[in-house]
C-alpha cells in the first residue's frame, strides 16, 4: 500500500470537525494514489460500522443522523482494509447550549446539612453561578461550599436555618445560550430527640411498678381466689 493515501472531507490527516446539534452530517472517505480497487472500513470509536456493498470501494460515505450531545468527542476513522495503518480519523466537536437537570424539591430538617446538585451539560463549558430567590447568593465561608466539575455544579449548606428556605437557581451561561434549574429548599422544624436510654429507663420503671403492684396485692388475690373455691365447694 506504499503511496496510497486517504482523505476524509478533503482532510488527509486526522482532524476535528466542529458542528452544532443538527439533523445530519456526512463524512466522505476517498482513496488516493492507487491503481487498483481498494476496500475501505469505517469505525465509530472501537466498533466497526456496517457498510452496504456499494459503499466500500475507493470511496465510502457515512451519515450521522441526527447529531446529538452524545456524539460529542466521538471519533470516526476511515481505514484501508488491506493495511489498517493507512487511516484518517475525525473527532466530532458537537457544540450545544447548557442542558440542566437535578432534584427540584429538597426537604431538610433544621440544623442538618444539605447539598443541591445541578447536573450541567454544555459545549463549550459554561460559567456557573447560584442565585437565591432571583438574587445573587451571598456565600458564607463557614456555611456554604461550592464544588464543580465539567458536568456537576453543587452547593452545600451546613447546619441549615429557617432563613435558608427559598428557591435556589443554578444558572449556567455560555456563548450559545443560558440554562437554568430551580431547586426549592424547604427547611422543616427540628424534630425533638428522645434519648434511647431515657425511653428504656421509663419502660423498666413502668414494668417494675406493675410487678410490685401485683406482688403487693398478692394476699388480696389469694383471699378472693380461696373464697371463690370454697363457695363452689359449698354449692
């Protein structure tokens, strides 16, 4: 295969194809400098693409339809069948505005900790901020913590108070558009805590009291029982 070359969409070397979310894009692989019919193979990542018989020799086209978020970062490779070292790879750079998700309503007991998790997908990655009741959230160093990766934006609040009640908005801004997700935080009254030891002690005291009551009235029970027995005998 000396001298044989391939090109994909007129690129003779590996390249990145930037695209938005679209109904379809096509990739065309072409053989150059060959005097014979050459079979072509297509791969999506590590998996081979199934091609029809009329779409394998000297020129081969594949269509990605539709182009969606999951195609971002995927590599498509065209290879020469008889020498797989001859290849051209194209990596998709699928750009899309922020898409957010996460649990909308959270109920937490006063003085407990809570974390609001905003799952964010966007390409390019957006700038994330938190709002509270449509105002910029003032972060308190000892109570609020932020955590962020390329796809997760979290706000943690320690020892929540009644004043933390409200609607928190995860706002992600990118040049392709903005995304928002509302989280309704409901802070409930702190539940009274009954120590286990106190409950156990109370049960023991009640049980002992009942037993002492039975023992104290033992003589009376015996007299009543004897009277019943003797009355039955006399009858």
